[in-house]
């Protein structure tokens, strides 16, 4: 297939290399002005990819957007003019709500949402490390997206395990719950994920998860407090040595994904008139820091 990866950060670069090694014709679209970018995976020899090539973009059968949630709109809309309506758009990022914001503009295309627990780290623009083996779930965002189940075979062949989830909303909420619990705390405290096992975080974690359970149940997601708590604790342990994405963003004073993580939870809670004071407090604390950096610009 002709595949374009928009936003070759850590996860985008990992998929670009794996899909290219699986025999697909992969090109990149990034902020770099270079027409070609070489990327190596771990200690393998590097692979050259063409970058920002409009012809390659317009020949794409599949375009995978691996930009951050808050970049989805600005990354997607300018590219639509080059794409055939049959081109499949796939979005893979932390958080929820970003694709809903552009739903009407992209509805002519088959649209697929993806969530992954594959972990990657990009120490510089030409190297990527595959730091954790995970799973990827795909599901339809719109009616045309329901015709794209064959993508499971395409992606599975490149980077297993991949599955189709007809209830992708449940998978996205489950990942959102993990991010709501881990990301703001590790960002504000500048600690590793595993540090959250400390007793001093148990009350706040339980309160976050309690609020999440109420909102998710109001959204008709089948879940229970104990199930979510087990899930969050499992990820805290499995990723104990990780620096969460929000910890890194806050360390480098970059814009975080908070609007699409706890912010999305708060917006959904409001819709159902559910109080979520603990998530609201964490959201406000992260925003306060973000605003301070913006004022310094
Ligand atoms: O998705 C993550 C992130 O850092 O954004 C987790 C699962 C918390 C792993 O670090």
C-alpha cells in the first residue's frame, strides 16, 4: 500500500519503519523542511523516507495521523485538498475528542481510530527505540470506516498484535482513564509512572478513578471501579520506569494533551451533570503551568 505518516514522532516513526519493512511504500509529512528523512530503529540500519512530498501524499491509500490530539485539526485540514475521498484516514493519539472536532470536514473519507500500547522513544530526529511491546486496536469512526477491517492484516503483518474492536469507544475510554490517572500526577510531580505506587497517591488515584467510573457509566461504557483501578495499577507497574508523555511535555514546557485527556472527561461529565472535582483540580493545575509558559513567550 502507499502509506503516509503525518507527524513522525516516536510512535509515527516506529510505524513508518515497521510498515516499510513489511514492504509498503511509506512516506512522511512533518514540520521538517527536508525532502528526505532517514530514521533508524534501535541499532538497525537507517531507512530513508521522502518527506512533505505532495505527489506521494496524494497517491496514499492510507494516511496515518500520529500527531498529538491538539495538533489534529491543524495537521489534517490543510492536507485534505490533496487526498482522494477513498483515501483512508487513521488517527492514533492519546486523548479523545480531537477527531470529533473535525468530523464533518473528513466525513467523505473512511475514518478509522486507533489506540496502541506499543511504546517508543525518539531521542533525536533520526533514531527511534521500541521501548515496550504492546497491542493496537482499530475501530471505525464513521460508516465508511466500517469497511476497513482489512487494515488489521496490514498492520498486524508489520507490528503485531493488532485487532479490530467494533466497540472502539470502550477501548478509547479505557486508555483515557489510564491517562487521566497517570499523566497529570506524573507531570505535576515530575515523577516516573512507577512512583505512583507510593501510598501518598492512593487517595487521589482512587478519587480520579471513582469520577471516571461515574462518567464512563453515564456514557454507557460497561466498567466498574475495581476493574478500572486494577487496570490503572497494572499500567503503573508495567510502565514503572517510563516518563509519561505529560511529564516530558511539562519538563520541556511544551503544550500538553490535558485538554483532550482530563479536559475531555470534564466536558463529558458536564454533559451528564456529574461533579468531577479532583479531575478539575488536576486540570486547572496543569493549565496554570501551561499558561505561565505561554506568558513568557
Ligand atoms: O500513554 C501513556 C503516556 O505516557 O502518555 C502512559 C500509558 C501513561 C505510559 O507512559
